C-alpha cells in the first residue's frame, strides 16, 4: 500500500473512531423443528466500531453464519435488535433493509455468488449499475486490475478458477465503496496457497479503504489478524 493511501486510511479511521458501525443488542434466533424449539443464538450483544476488523469464530454449527446474516439484515432475529450504520433494522421492511445494505455493505461469501451469465467485468459492474453509478465500467475495470485480473475481465465465472472467482467477488464487494464488509468463510472453497493470497488482498483492500470488516472464519490464524475476536459456543458469546 502506498504512503498516500495509508494516510487516507489513517485519516478515515481517525474520523470514524467514535462511530459505531454495527450494534447487536440481545440478539436471539430460534427455529421450530420436529423436536420443538431450537435456539441457534441466545442474547448476543456487542458493538463494532467504524474501521474495526472483527472475526467471529466457533465450531461448525455454533451459529457464526446465522449471526452474520442477522447483522447484515439478510435474516430477522426472533428477538433483539441490530443497528447498521445507526439504523435499526427492525424498523425497516424488506425493501428498506435491502436499500440500506446496498448503501452500506459489501459481501464476500464462501461460494463466490457470481452470476454465471455475466462476465467478470459485468459482475463487478452490477452493484454500481443498481446504484445508478454512471462510471460503473471504469470503476469495475480499475478494481479487476487491482485484484490481478486485467486479462480475465471478459471471462465468465465457469472459465475462472476458484481463486479468480473469489478475486472477482472481492472486486465486486469493494466496488460501491461499502462502509462495512461482511465476509463469510471467504477462503472456505480455496486451497491453502490460493486462500492466503485472497486473504492478503482482502486485508490490503480493506485497509486502503478504511472499511469496517466483520469476518466469519474457522481459521484461528486468520482470526488473529483482526483487531478483535468474538467467540461463539452453543449459540452464545464466550470469553
């Protein structure tokens, strides 16, 4: 990262140091199953400050991805509240939550979630076009160069390797300049070497943009690169 971008990130972090990006208050998620009521998450409360990088870790089935979905407004809690950028998601309908996500959030998933009928360039352009940005092609072009895919822009996802697809997904996530990046096991479908290169890229881009990062992972080494670790066990936060 260049000196100039480092200064920008530092200034951005300073400006946002006292702002809460994401706040969970007594979040509980229950589902009804054949055996009765299953509690997936119970009374989860914490805040993430703007510019902070937070890892959510825990064993498989501990509720990590469910929690991420609640924080991002992709799912609704059984009780409790989430505030995203100061907005209470409970007070918004589905369209309102989608609009808030479009304005504030970027996403990177384990399974890439690229649209197969669109080229790499078109996949990255999509959130910009949905937001009505005129310069979508230029921004997407620059970001794909940034992630090392200048020669692969016109390729469709089926012609890209897993690592290349995740780089496209990273470029797409950062394209709208999100305030918050949600990443759910971003290296889960990649081999160790490819995963490491994607993680380096994600942290570098995140630092350059001063984005708040909330990362779900089972990788303790990856979690330790974040500012703070939240550990889930049996649907509850543990020390």
